[in-house]
C-alpha cells in the first residue's frame, strides 16, 4: 500500500484528489510505534498532527492518584490538532495500545490542508465540536450523576446493538479498572455498581461478555437521575 492510499483512508481526507494528498504527504512522515509506547505526552511542546493508519491508541491524562481515559482511538482517527491550531502544549497524553502506524503531519501542512480544502475544514470543525460536546456531556455527568449513574452512562457509550435482538446491546470488552478510569472513580466502586445493574436485570453475562438486557430501561434510569 503506498502512502497516498494510507492517507486517503483517513476519513478527514476523504475525497481529496490524489495529487493534493501526494503534495501533503511529501512533507509528512510515516512512523511506527510498538504497543506501550507513548506517542505524545501531556504538557510537552509539539504541534505535529497524527493520523492513525493502523492499530489502536488511547488518549489519557493523569490525576493525583489515578489515570483518566479520555478516548480510545482506532484506525482513521486523528489527534494533536489542537496544538497545531493554537501552538500550545499537548492537552493529553496518547499511548499505543497495540502496534501502530501513523502519518505524522507537520502543523503547517495540516493548516494548509484546512485552508485549501473546504471539506477538510468542515470535518475538522465537526471533530472539534464533537470533542466539545463529549466534554460537555462528561461535565454534566460529574456534576449531576452519582457513581452508579456514571457507570450506567458508560455502559451505554460502550455498547453496540445486538443483531437480531430487541433492546439488547453488546458491551465492548473492558476491565472494571478501565471503566473507573473513564468516569473518575475506583475499580471497587465500578464492581459494586455493575453488580447492582445485574441484580436489577439490566445487565447479563453471556459467553464471558457483558450484554445490556434492556437498553431502553437502562437509558430511562439515567433520565430519572
């Protein structure tokens, strides 16, 4: 696979003519990192933008006594755009969860792409708005939800409809510690709250996987929170 095809596979650049992609890529670099390697670190200088070509990564920050997971990143995702735009230090750390391959795009190239392509500009705006909305949602949950409600909200975020079922959804494989890191609590609290959701009949285990047995019921319990 040539580099142009790699960058064209990133949704942000979908539809951009090959000759334009080739020009942007000439000033970019294809880099690889093994699982467990930090790609960027919170607070460090650096304005390159990264497009995740393959593998998975995780954006996170660290509090006084725990890590906080901000987002899981999969092939096609980009990160680092905020530092490219405002020139300020990194707002989060990103670690390779698996072996990853990335396009490392200099800020000047990224900003030129935004200015040159209205479609790319629109997608960057949508990406940033999505990040703000996600942050608004988390702030609302921290201000208004108990730990139990935050666990329920995270289960809904991590779930996907179960084909052929009525109101059931399969939860992404995730540890109790990872859920805790996503919602700002500790593992023991997550374990306790998951047991409560199971006891209420809203969550079951099938073949080692968590399944939300009643998605509307779980969502309704949050609306009453």
